[in-house]
C-alpha cells in the first residue's frame, strides 16, 4: 500500500471514529411543529429523557418509534448544544368524511367500519388505512354478488392542514344466477336436488324472493344441505369433488357448477357403545333411533346422540358428550356405528340469574323455575323452566345458558336472558257494518301489573248495539303452590233495536270469582261462582216469536246465580299465536244454581294445535264447540245467552255475530226481515299457516297467515220459527271462508287485518270481506 493510500485510510478512520463517538448528554428536549397532536403523546413515546446520554443509534430508534405513531409525514432530530430538538410535520386531520352512492350497505355501518379502522372526522388522515378500507369494501360487495362494484376516493386539501375525504361508491348490480349445474348425480335428478338450494336460477318470482342473487355464505349452506341429503340416505362415501363459480364478462351473470360423487348406500351392520355411560345399556339402546340392518342416516345418528346426551343431562351431567362414529366396510357396503359416551362430572346448580327483566320482578320469573338452586342440574328442568317463561307472555324472547363455575368441576350457573315486551295494552277496535254502523271499543289491560305478574283489565266497548264495562283482576300465584284466584265486575247494556235485531234492551250487572288449581305441570282445574242481575225491556210492539214465548214463560227481570267448572291442558311453547309447537285443550261448563230465576247450562270445548312445518312456517289448528240448554223450569237456553258466530276470532269474511238462526218478527210487514238470533249449538274451526313477513329485519314484528275458517251457530229447538230461518245442527250448513291476514306488533300495539272470501253461504248471510282491528301498547 502506498503512503498516499495509507494516509487516506487513516483520515477516513478518524472521521468515522469521531462520528460514532458523537455522544452528548440531554439537558432539555424541545418539540417543534405540533398543531393538533399533544406534546404528551410525543413524550410518552420517547425512550430517552433529560439526563440521558444519546448517540446516533438512539436517534435512529427514536425516529422509528415516532413514525410508528402514524401522525407525522416527516420527522427531523437535531441538537443545539445540550438541547435535543424534535421537528415534526403533522399529517392532515379529517375535517369531513363523505360517503356517496351506497344503498346496499347502510352509511352508519360504513362509518362505523372506517372509525374502527382509525378513519373518522377529527382523526389524523392516513392514506394507507383508507386504501385498505377501500379493498375491504370491495370485498364486502363481492360477498353480496356485486362484482362490478367500484370505490373511488377523493381527498380535498383545506387550509390549516385539513382534508375532506369523499368515498364514492358504485355498487353496481347484483349478479343474477343464470345457471346451477350439478354434475355426477345418478340416483337423484337435478330438480330433486335443486329444491334443497336456497339459491335459485332467475325466474318470474325472483324479484320478490331475491333468491337468484349469488351469495357465498348461501352457497356454502346449500352445499352443506346437499351433503346432508345424501348422508341422511346412507351415501356415506358421498363427496363434493369441486365447486366452480363463473362470472360472465359483463359481471351480471353467475354460473354455478357443483361436481359430486354419490358413492354407494350403506346399511348399519352393528351398533356398539363405548366410553363410560352412567345409565344401563338397555336404556341407552332404547334411546337410539338408528337400528341394525337399516340404511344409515346421519340425522338419525345425530338425534340418537342428542337423546342420550339429554338423558344424561337429566341426571346432572350437564356437559355430557356423546358422539356417533362410523366404520365403513367398503366391500360389504355396511358400516359399524359406535356411540362414544363421556358423561363428564355430575354438576349442581350454584346460582340461577335473570337478565333483561327491567320491569318484571325476579320473584315472578323465579316462581316459574322447575330447576332449583343447589339441586342437580337437569337439562329437562332447565328447558322446561325456559318454556314456562315463554308461556307467561311477558317476553318477546327467552334464552337460557348453562355455564361452568370457574375453578370448580361440579358446579354450574344457569342464566335466563329475557327481552321484555309491552304487557299493558290500550285496546281499540274500529269497524263499520250495515247493521251496527260505526263500532268503537276500548280496553285498558295490564297482564303484568307493576311487574308482579298479576293481571288487571278494564274494558269498555260502545256502538249502536251495546255498551259494556268490565273490570277483571287475577293473581296467578294466589298461593305459593300455584293456585290462582281472580274476580270480575261488569255492567252491560244491549239495545237490540239499534242493532236492527229485535225491539228489546237488556241491562245487566254482576260479579264473579274464580280459582284455578294445577294438577300437573301442564294441567289445571278451575272453578268459580258468579251472580248477574239482568233486566229485559221489551218496549214497543216489534217482537219475535221466540222472544215472546220466552217472556211469557219467564218474565223480564232475572237474578242468575252461576257455578263454573273447567279443565285445561297445555303443552304450548309460547303465548297465543307466538307458539310454534304443542297443543292446548280446555273444557268448561257453566251451570246456574236452583236459587236463581233461570235454570240453564252451557258446555264449551276449545282446542289448539301448533306444529312447525319449517323454520318459518307454523301450522295452527283451532276448534271451538259449544252446547247449551235449559233445565228444570226453564225449557230452553235463554235467547240472550245464545252462542254467536262470524267475524274476527270466528269465521272471517262474515260480519261479527251474524251467522246462524234468525228470528221472525211478529209485527205485520216485517216477516221478511228476520235478524240473527244466535243458537244453543256452535261449531267452529280454523286451519292456517303462520309465517313472518318476508324481507323484514325483525321477523317477529309482522306475522302473516293464510287461513281457512269454518263454522256456524245452530239451534236444536226452533219452536214455531219458520224453517227458512231455523238452522238445526247439520255439517252441510257450515259456512266457510278462505283468505290471508296479518298482525303487526307495532309500538302502538297489535294491528290486525284480514281479507276473506266466504263460500257455502246462505241467502241471509251478511258478508264482510275486509276486517280490521287495532290496539295500543304502553
């Protein structure tokens, strides 16, 4: 090496050593350039402080840490003697965030997503976040089948280092499914398999059902249903070979192709039990639905496992695991089915908690519990307790959850989460009929009075026909063991002349008391006593034959003492039409006591049946039968105690209470103006399919129904009434109607409408195609 080169090397080495050795002690720290970012944010991120020594490596690390905050476009660090100077250039702040063109995704959802990612009005603008969100938005639209969606971002600079960010969205159209092809199916044709799919090829009804819009999640669900279809029919080696989703060049059409291998059908050769069951093998095998020699079914295997798990849960094994495993013999096309049973540890309920009952007292919920704290946890009792909460009608929904107690292996807590719904109503009805004119009605009812579970109702109805005032009160837990008690006070006036029925008026006042005693979890018996004073004014000469005969025999002023007896059973899983499964039956009898002026009896049967046809469809059957007659000195059922039929809650499509026998006026000139008179026999039935209103986010708000009603009122003794107006019991004389209706559970209360077309009508029947009722909640 020459002397010149050696000299140059030594100079460079000295310079390098001087640079590395430039270390100084920090006497003060100054930050320049801050506008919106606080100095505290800077100092909290510094890894050095006054008194520390710093070198070039510390400065590089310090710069890197500050850049990581994401608030600055540029950072410079320098020194002035012992002062460390940090000069920053802040990124602009978002003064305004504008989103345009979005309809499929609500603006609130987009704003929330951007804010969660760190982009919102008042925050620091970071281009990288916006670009990432742009890609995520495009992915969201692709999931909805909007392959042509585009996102355009415009950033406008404002004074004072601020920006306006405008996100322009071109959502495009949802690509419609133009074809669904299944390849490889031999035992089942395309039409049979495509019924399983929620996604459909575009058709005339697609604009309503929107089932031709491609959605990745829906396709995944369709493929799972396809697999289940084959596995439930014994095709154990069924498999999906591939799935292709092809988009047309214009991005408006989607073609789906699913390649499958059906495989062969397998039968069950043997059923084995393994693990540590705590109940006898014979009892377990009775719970297994799948039998040896049958075609294998995955759904039956799963249900069998669930039945075994539920049975173990009833003995306190709340977290029992039961799993069915198959072992195929491909040559023999059979499978060995083994149920592995792990009961786990028997658990006891430490605590039962209720959540969401903002109005209803804990005591009201707790008295419905059949699972008791401190007792063995029973899956059946926990589920039945949930069912009882659903049936009291105070809650929109009831959910139950069993959680293990942390740190303990044999204890659980049970949580019931309820969603309160209005239990009080201000009911109203409004209608118009040729017979009665304008009808107004109102009632104030509170089925959960002050959160105690007691029921209070004050009712008032008024029209040209009748005025009715009543007060009802009941306590479903009058005693701790579930005996209920209640009373009713009422006053009623009916002017039948205003209703163009007959020229008489009744005024009645009375009171009654009732008790109900539970004889099992689903059955009860009831009994009660009542008194009614009824005065009948037959003023005027417009009388009917049946009325005149009765008045001649019984007079016009009556003291009536009644006794009531009833039996009921209910396995419904909800209150009213909110039920989706189960049945209820009630038989009641009313018998007047000999101490009164009138002697008669009435029997009534009311039955309901609910069955889930699918997730959204529920079959509802309802029947009502009644019979009444006189006894002792009273020859017939008093005409003002007759049964009536027609209208809402009865046979829709006919005016309220207008079906059945008619009485003939005695007054000359009115022979052909017979009016409804009711009868002592009633037969009614309804078959309907209940379903939620499509496309609503909360499907519980509106319940639709397609229905068929049947019914009529008859008289088994019309006296000397014309045969033209006397309907003796005959199934051929039942009136029918078919139609569609709906009930909206509005914030004001339930609003119901129905459109019904009556048929098998008589010449005297009064039809009413459209019917409307409304009520209000508070």
